[in-house]
């Protein structure tokens, strides 16, 4: 019961009832990435409301886990943003050497990045050079 209520009332989880229905009715399955995210498309070239701004096709993803846009691999990111018309499943996409693997966003967790001098780290702020003079009212 809880699972179905979350599908109806939340969007940040896996997917919503509306998205599931739209995908079932209009979506064409394109492929799946290494994280389990599933990609879909819909031809809208005959729909005047969409065709002017969407290049004739709507594309979307249904996340396997929590909705996190940074979890889309670089090859699929290019396809999602219409930079290529061929999805990575049909193109044998090979990532470039400078493309990094996905790292989840850790903001708000114990593993979040805190630079030196942050009030959230036990380290002291580095000493400043002699050209800095503290303001006093």
C-alpha cells in the first residue's frame, strides 16, 4: 500500500503513476544503461504543440533508483539532449578518456565534500597571508 501511495504522491522516487501511464501508452522502449535506467521516446512530429520545439521526438528516462539526473551516463546524456539521434545501444558508444564515471551527489550526507576551513570540518582554516586585515567595527 505504501509503495502505491508513493507512486501517486511523489515524483522524486522511481516514477509516478502519470509517467507510467504515459510511457505505457505512448513510449517506445529504446534501451537500458548500466545503472538500470530505462530510456523511452515518443514521435511527436505530427503533433503541432511539440514539433516546433522538440525536434520531432520526446525523450525521457525512468530511473531504476531515486531520480538523480547525474546518474545518466554520458552517452545517454547526449541522446537525451538531442545531440545525437542514435542511442548508445545502437551505436556501440565508447566513452572518451576524459569522461568520468558517475559519482552520486553526496550533499547533505556524512560523505559530503567539505573544503579546508569549512565550519563543518574539524580542521582549522589555513593561515592567511600578511596582506589580509580583518575588519572590526
